[in-house]
C-alpha cells in the first residue's frame, strides 16, 4: 500500500494488505471492522456516494442521512461530525450519554431523560443547542 490514506488507496487495497500495514498493526480482531468502515467510506467518497463538498451546503438532517449510509457511521457519529467538523452549533445529540446526564442533573430527573424529553428541552435552546449548559458540560455532569 502506498504511503498515505487517500480514498483511492484505501478503496483499492485488499483488506489483508490493509491489515498488514503498519498503521493498522495494533488493531485487535474486534476493531478490524474499522478497516471495513474506512474502506466503505473511501469507496463511497471515490464513487461520489459521499460528497464532502456537497455536505457543506446540506442542512443537518441531510448531512446525517448522507453519512449514515457508510458502514460504521451511525447517527451519533454523524452528529459529532456536524459539531466538530462543520461547526454546527445547533446540532444536539439527544442520545449522547454525557448530554443526557447533563439534562438529568440540570432538571433533577431521577432517571436519564427519554429522547422525547431531551428534544422538548432542546427546542428551548435553539439555535445554539450544543453550547447550552448540558451541551458544553456533558463530561462535568458525568462526574469526570
């Protein structure tokens, strides 16, 4: 495999060769599925099924729908992409444990709030939901 990890190299390299590459030597059998996810992302980027330039112009829901077609990318990962890669301040991952615990403590709930409760509270914090107290203090709420 050539140096670097551009989509063409990843998409066209066998899984066996990828697994032997120094970058992936420390992967356990359980995490080797990440190789498949990387290859799927590379192939989809190469064939245009995932278009990173188009993503810049999409609304949040469209970005999530666009990304979850890739193996290994679920809603939470797509929401993290919105926040940390695209700087979308209104993204609010309602099923993120840290944020759920933040809302739980903020409102004194005995149990983690349900998704519907999270969405109800999140409406009040638009358009900057990720910079609200439970959004910015998730780790603190968890006690870390």
